[in-house]
């Protein structure tokens, strides 16, 4: 399987394949789970050349402990990609390759998409995401890039970035564990008990969806907070309902608008996020 780590190796591989368009890219931070594998399979089916990048991007972590504890399993990741197809090119750059001038983050004008929810609770996070994704797009030059809907706010932001760079962004619905918990690399840090309890996040989103037409947004938010407060081990970072097109959080509904619920919960220092379309 082609595995490239330097820009020179990447250029060499790109030159060898320049006749074979289109190119698909699945950017990841490794510790691949079924959600990533679905994106990679999709990219492989839809493109002549598929790149998977594995890079734990330090500039998108607002919390050093979260970065230090981020799981890593490069050999297993390579085996999983190889099992999909040995022709997939894996790009595993060093921090110096991505940030040759030091880990500097650019400031982006993201039409307010970066302000609520994750943006409010993790200052600088989306500038870090946009910086690394722009760098990966520039280096790899894909036609299409694939992202999961679990990080829905990130998806909207990278779609905007993709638009400005002439790169299509495709998304794939969240893949869930059997109990409904959204798949995430961070889940492997959960104890079996917490992993089971964490199904509450999905249940809460489903409950909000089922009750969306019969309750006001203020009621839904209050009830969600109350339901979560019953589980001592879970600390709610936020529960918000936002308009789907611009992700602005709202306290009342308007006819003809699409809404989505967003939640972030911390359990045993592990931050879990999820979201669900409501109408
Ligand atoms: O979703 C992720 O894994 C990361 O935020 C991404 C898009 C690979 C950028 O580091």
C-alpha cells in the first residue's frame, strides 16, 4: 500500500497518477472506526485515486490533555485501510510537514458558522481545523473530500472552505454503535459502563426529535438539561437547537426552517458530541 510521509513522496505519487482523475481525500486523525471506514469505502468507489490522511492536528485542540490523550493506532489503521484496498494512498505527515513555519493558525472569516456551540466552547478550534484542512487540500489537491456528519459544524465549515478552493465536500451520516452512541475515536477511552451509559446522548436527541412539533424550543432545552442532570457522571457542555443552514442557535421556531439539535457532554474527561436533524 502506498504510504507517503513527505511532500516529495506525495508529489512523486501525484505525478505517477496525474492521468487518473478524479482524486478523493478522506482527512482523519487516525484511530479509525467504522465511520471513517465508510467514508474511505465511499471515496474509493467514487474516485480513481483515493488519499487518506492521518494527522493528529495539534492546533485544533484547545485542551492539551485532550491532545495528549488522543488515541493513536497507526499500524491497525494501515491494516484497516489495506483491507479496503491496497491501492489507497495513505498520507502520514509530520507536524513539520504540515506546519513548516511552526504551528501557526490562520484566522478565517467563516460566516459566523464557527461562533456557536463548538466554537463557543472550544475557542480557536475551528481556525485550527480550517488551517489544517486548507493545508491538506492544497497539498493533496483532491477533487472531492469526505467528512462525517457527526461533526456537523465542522462539516459546514469545511464545505465553505471547499467551495472557496473548488473542492467538493461530501458527507456521510453518523455511524452509531449498537446502543446508538455516535462512533468516535474518543469512544475507545470510555469504560464499558460509561460507553453503555452514553447511549443517553442519542436517546436525548431522539426524544427531542419526537417531541419537536409538540413543544417549544425553550421547553425542549429545559427538559434535555433535566434529563441529563439525572446521570451524575455526565457533565453537559451544551445542548442547543440551531437552524440547519447557518447553525445559529435559536429559542423559537419559524415556519419553513430546518432545525438540528446539537449536544456536547463530558464524561470521565472525555468529550462526546452528537447532533440530529429535527424536522
Ligand atoms: O474530523 C477530524 O478528524 C479532524 O477534525 C480533521 C477534519 C481530520 C482535521 O484535523
